[in-house]
């Protein structure tokens, strides 16, 4: 069967022979994909990196009230620890690949992982909000840079025919982090204080750095991304639609998720132990949702995103209307995690098909959109939470995700036609 070519990007340079872009000296060590070999240990190290980054990013959601009390600020102010990471990540995602375009990609990955280690150390020792925000800024740099290059690195570590499987493996790091970060963070915070969760995250990040040193081969720069490429990508209508859908859907999700603990404490009136169990349900739901989302996205990334968005819209409305019920809250939050699992793989697949010839640039724009959306959700949700109470998060989520889902349903990608199959 001949290779499938996306009709939405007929000028793709990737659809031809990617090996032609490399020099013979690159092939033995740098690009296993072009030699027909798959470096699964390298892929696993990227999954570990994603796990560590997402764990650190999600921890404030499960520790928000403890952090705000200890630092002497409001829940909304403490929630800006999420905003700081998101804003910096949005800036870092498109700029890190450009600023480091002349450096070996392995060295860039290792530096970003070192920043993750330092961020966790600083967060664990922060005695006021400004210091905590500095640690989250460092996390934003690591997060934006790492995520922007993840897909492009995977393309160089495995042959093209198993790229989707490799990306699914990497995104499993997100699923495992959602299973572990929130419930374990809440549990550790209750036993030993919120700082202990960041200490544990620091240990994980050190282990991740050690694995990456040995697992990732030298990867000389290849795509040569620049600002001109980024503007050219923004000129593609399919890229713009994908980014707008990300802004709406992901901002809605994080408006609800960031302030889910205040809702469970102040509206549902759950104990800390029950909150940890509910967050575990959210994480388990996300773990299985990642596989369900991948299954749907292999057939249609549009359907995967619409499925997740429609389900979360219904769940947000349920929390808004009946969040005082412990049963409604527990079931809705667990299903919310399952539905969210469709988004990462759905949007990653969408953006790669829209711009397969500029993987790092497109990946950077996608991560930037994700981080801007996270910041918007944290800010918008925080304002509503401080003004109208803990139900502000679900209200924001219901409106924003519904709009993003309708946009995707109307303008999302259709299956590409395969010529010569």
C-alpha cells in the first residue's frame, strides 16, 4: 500500500523521502528512523520527561487550598502558579526551538530536564508566592521547550510507520501523570504538607534526567525553525482553526480542573480522604481515556475531540447544577478525566497532519496555544471563583468547551483521501 498523503497539506515536504534530508554521517547515530530502526528506549525517556513535566504542572490543582493557606494568599491568587507556568510555556514553546536551532537536540532536552529539577527544588522550598511563581516560570520554560520538540524528536527516533504508536507511548506519560499527580499530591499534602509533593516530583525529575542521558542519542539540528516558518504556518487555515479550537477547549478544561478542589471542599463538602479518592478516579479515567482517544483519533481526530468536548460540556453543566451531590461530583469528575484523554492525541494528530513538513514549528505553536489556553482558563476561572464562588470553574468550562466543540465539529479535519491504495 502506498503512503497516505494528507490532502490538506499538498506541499508537504515530509511525504516524500525524509532520509534525503540527512547526511550519511547522521544516519548511523542521529536518526534511527532513517536507518529503519526504532529507538524505543529513547521514546520511553521522552515519556518519562512528559510524565515529570505534567506531574509538576498539575500538582497545584490538588494542593491549592493548602498552598494558599500556608502562603497567606487567596485560592485565586495561588491558582496563578498555574498561570505563570502556562504563560511562560506559551512563549517558550515557539521560541526555544528557534533559539536552540544550532544545538544538538539531546543537549537541549537535557538542559530542559535540568530546569525541571531546579523548578521542583525551588517550589519545595518557597516561603512566599513570588518565589513559588519563579519556580513555576522555570517549569514553564522546560514545559514549553520539551513539548514543542517531542513530536519532532519522536519522528527521528522511530520509523514513520510506527510514529503514531510512539506518540501514543509518549502521551501515556500524560495519562500516568494524571493518575498519579492529583491523588498522590493531595494524599502527601495531607500527611506531610504540600511541599512534600514537590520533593517527590523532584526525585522523579532527577531519575528522568539520568535515563535521558543514556537513552537519547546525539541528534544534530535538522528542521532549522525560524520566525518566518512560524508566520508561514499561521498563514495555513487548517493550522489556525486547530489553534483556535485548542484555545477554547483547553481553557475551558483548565478553568474547571484548576479549581476542582475548592468545588469539592466548599460545594460538595468532601473530606480530604474522599477528595484524594475522587482525584484518583479522575486520573484513572484519564489513563483509559488516552487509549480511547487514540483509538478514535486513528480513525478521525475530529471525532475524538468532539467526543471529549461534548462529554465534558455535559459534565460541567452537571457540576454547575448538582455539584452539591457527592455522587454527581465523584462520577462527573471521573468521567471528566476520561473525556480529557481524547484531547492530547486528537490535537497532536490534527496539527501534525496540517503541517507535517514543519514538525517542530507546528509543535511549538500547538504547545503555545495549549499554554495560553491553560493561562486563560486559570485566570478566567480564578476570577469567577473569587467573584461567584467555586462553581465559577464549571460555568467557564461549559461555555468555552461547548464553543470549541462546535468549532471542531464544523471546521475540524475530515479523513484524508488515499491515492493509489
